[in-house]
């Protein structure tokens, strides 16, 4: 099995609920090592750039507004087959469904 790294974003709603520690504990319980983390507040320009693949889609402006509504926590996780095994833990998937441990609308 390959040791890989993947990227995680804990979104503003989960940060506001103060569940960062719980999410980190779940990452670790799932076998991931947190190798780097940072709390930041995205600017509109950063959010538009990060989600550029969705520009022009009906949900794009709402996504940018949500992701800039408060601080986020970005992390690099490491583990066996991390890219395919990483939990979808802190938000909605591309269909808009709640998918994770602390997903909320």
C-alpha cells in the first residue's frame, strides 16, 4: 500500500461549531496523520480561484460566499492510499448533499 497525502478543508460552518478537534480525532482514528494545518480566512479572490472549475454554474456565487463567510482550517493528511480513502468529512459533496460528520446547512 502506498503512503499518500491529501488535502482537507474544514469549512466555516464546522469551524463556527467548534468541532475542529473532533474532526481531527476522526481523521486520526481513520488512520490518517495530520502533517500540516493552518486556519485562515479566504478572500473572495482566493475562493473564486480555488473553485474556478465551478465558475458559471448556478451554485458558484453561493459557494464563494459560504467559503468566505468565516475562517476555514486547511490540512494535509497522510496515510495509506490517502487520496482514495480520505473521508468526506466537513461538508457537502458535489451534489450538494450533506456527506460528513459535521455537515450542516
